[in-house]
């Protein structure tokens, strides 16, 4: 018998036993929903991880002061902190490094935005732009001259907004006043008052819209500054920071250029610092992949939970199909006998039950996909950026898994049906 | 066409062995119409099942067109049931969830015939048997006589060379029973070999030959 005829016959059976069919594929549906959710999360996390690595550099190392919290308030000892000079020494010793970017954050007072506020700004060097560059630039970036001469210049980062605002945004009350100011004013060439010092805005970096901004997907990097200034200028500026008015910086971002050399340079940089300060134990060196993994660990746990629920649901669905198929066989012994008597082979009887179970799994899969996509869309509206990474092949995989579950769980019942003696089956009432 | 040589069929359970056939020898020629007559439980249906490749004898040989049935595997036996033999049963054995035409074309579909060709052929038969108007009806909507006609058409759909009828009139009133026998006679007239099992002497008398079976052995042949 042609497969299409077997499928037609299976559909008749499924239609005839609507309730029984629904019950047996319902748990498959639940399984498929969780598969779609899990796949979307896995894909999103992988995408975010790869994108983060791509943007931030494959050989990225973050070097920070281990003890900046503990030492707060005690007497400042330069030998226990990273300084700008350490960054210069690393750059000089290893000119082959793709990036050596020291940074330093401070909260400072802005007084001429029409209101008084404290904003976080970041002191950087021109090397900052070597990685993570996603911006459209107006004006110029901070250059070596600015650093060497502690120039009072700054670069503003302008948020990209939304191409199409999500529905939840309507309920999002917080308005970033600084970004509102940036959005409505032409800033390049203007002066801005920071801690009563006039800074010239030399450039504006415009982020891509949220939907296209890789950083919205990356979700790493705890501190996104609004304003960038030369690191040397910021060090002399009064403000609130972990390292009050001294030579210490917050950290150095290094990119070796490739992943393989990370461990080597971790050791070499540590040796350079040790030779300068007789101690490198205050350093906290982490490669970027470690940081990413830490940040994704929570999501991974959620994902595992959902996945386990999904697997259990699919298994329950499979057992349900097996149970229904076995029950169907016992209620259709006579039919099996008739089919055998008119010439059906054992294989054809087997196929009949297998195709029926595959169709049940398939239908469960289709329902699961419909509900799953609905859930994904709902979560998207709620602002879950991971759900924006849903792809149609995920639905396809979920349906294949569902159909496969039907297939596997039908093998035993189908073989029972095929082994029935036609004479005995015909006599069965 | 058919040759049964010393056919023995035993049914074995844990405590005893029941001998349904005790060495039956039968020969059926092409275009024959043989009635196997006997009381209930005498082994006549068992013999028919063996002739129709549904059952295997415990010992003895069964030849169909000189093919030794014992040499055939399950798939080949299924093919013989599909292509060479048509079955008509006392209780019709139609599938209740299928319509008249769906029941009829089922063996053709198993043979690999396209649905279109199978339906075309079924339509021709239904015209012949006055069943065309009932082609979309479910089995619940048919009378006993109509059901048996559907069963006969289903048996004929793959143009078999042998028609086996197991008490084909057993569930019918006398008028419908006579109609069914007339159909079998007509088919036989057109060249079909028919073997019919019955316990009704009047029906058996309409066949060309009668074999009586009693307690698993041929009691009398006429």
C-alpha cells in the first residue's frame, strides 16, 4: 500500500477517536512548547556569546584590581593598584597586542543641562575604539594629543532608540533626561559643564537602534557610559569613584588578537606588573569567555529546567501514544485480521500503526508550534530579548522530534499488531 | 488448480491436542464450483483457510497452481491472498469506519493500484451488482444482502482466480441468500473457480460438486 493511502487510513482512525487522539498528543504539545523555548534560548545565548566575542575580541582579557572594595578608605598604596603607567608598560612590552585599553569610571556633576545631575563618565584612551565599535560617529574621537595634554574634551554616546517601539515601552515610565537632551540638541563643538569645568564635545557616537544593536543581545559589560573623556583628564577631575583622586585606574582591557594566546599573555602581563610592583596578587585577570559564561549561568539553569520539563512531557507523550496504540490494537484485532485476510502483509499492518502514531506526534508538534510561537511572541512583547532570536527551523526541529517520538513509541505496539495470527484475529469479536 | 494431499491440522493447547483435519485429500479443477458441506466444527472453515493461504497445515501438502504452499514465506502468502484468492465471509468482515467504495478498493490499494484506477474498477463492479448508489454509504447504512455484495466485490477487485466463500449466506434471509448464490453461480459461469463452505444442503446443491466433511475427514464426495 502506498504511504499516502496508509496516512489517509491513519487520519480516518485519528478523526474517529478525536478525544483519545487529543489526549495522547497533548503532552507532546507541551514538550514541543518547551523545546521551542529551550531552542530559542540556546540559540540566543550562542548568538550573544559569539557576537560578544566578535565585538569584544577573541583574545580579550579583563584586568582589574582585586581589592578595590576592601581597601576603600585605607591609605592609598600605588603598588597595590593598577595605574595608567602599568597600561603604558604593558603596551610598550607587548607591542604585538591588538589592544591595551585602560579605563576609569567616575560619577561627576553636570550643571548646565537645565538641571543638576550626577552622571557616570568613563576615562579612556584612543585604544578604546579598537573593540566593541558599533557606532556611527559625528565629529572625532579622543586622540593621543588629548591624552598627553589632559585636554578637556569629551565624546557623547547617543542611544539608538527603537525602530519600532515594543508595546511594553508604553508602560516604561523612566526617561533618561541626559539622553533626551542628547537627542534634541546638536552637540558637536558645544561646551558642557562637568564639575564646573568646561569640556568641549568633540564627537557624538550614535548607537544602532535597539533591535539592531548587538549590545542589546550581548547583555554583558556592566557599565555603559554616556560620556567618554581622556583618561588622564578624568584622573584630575574631582568626583566620586572607587579610587578617589589618585593614580589608580579601574582596569585594563586587553585583546591578544586570538584565543589561544590568552593564557600566555595572562602570565606575561602578570610578570610585567610583578617586575614593576614586586607583587601581582592584587590583579584579577579574567578572560572574556569566563565572564560571559558566568553571566549566562543563570539563564543556563533556567534553560535546563525548561528542557527537563520538556523531555519529561515528550516522554509522557510517547508513553501515551504507546498506550493508546496498544489499546487501539486490542480494540482493532478483528480489523487487523480482515486486513491480513485480504492480503495485507505484516509490514503493512506495522506501517499502519507506525504512520498513525507519527501523525499523532506530528499533530501534537503542530499544535505545540502554534502555541509555542504564540508564547514566544508574548514574551517578545514583554521585552524578553532572547525570544527575539526565534527562528523557523526551531519549529521544524520540534515537529521532527515530536514525530520521532510518535515513531519510536509505536514500534512495540506495531510489532504486536503485525505478529497477530490472521485466523485468530478474524475469529476475535 | 488446487490439490490438498493428506492435510492434517492440529490445534494445540497446554492440556490437549485438537485435530481439526485428519488427512484430507481434495482436488479442485479450474472453473469448478465446489461446496464443502458439514456441521459446525467439522473442520470445513479450517480447510478453507488453508486453501486461502490464511492458515498452514500441520502436515500434508497444499498445492495451488502447482505451487507448494509450504514453501511460501509470510510475504508470499500475503501476496497469494491479495492476488490469487478472494475471500467472502459469513459475517461479511467489512471495515465499519470505511465507506462502501473504500472497503471495496482496499485490496487494490494493498496491491499498489492507484486510488483513481481502483475506484474506477470498483465503480464498474458496483454497476454490475447494483451498488453504485450506495458507494459513499457507511456499513451501518447497508442491509445484510448489500454488505455481502460489497464483500463479494471486494473479493473480486484484484481479479483473483479462486473465490473462497465461508458460509456466505449464513447471515442472510432466504431471498438475499439466493441472490448471493446466484452471483456466485454467475461468476462461476464466467470462469471463476469457487469453493464454498456451507452447512445448508439446499445451498450446497447449487454447486457443481459437493464434499461432505465430518469430524475432520471427508465423509462423502458427490
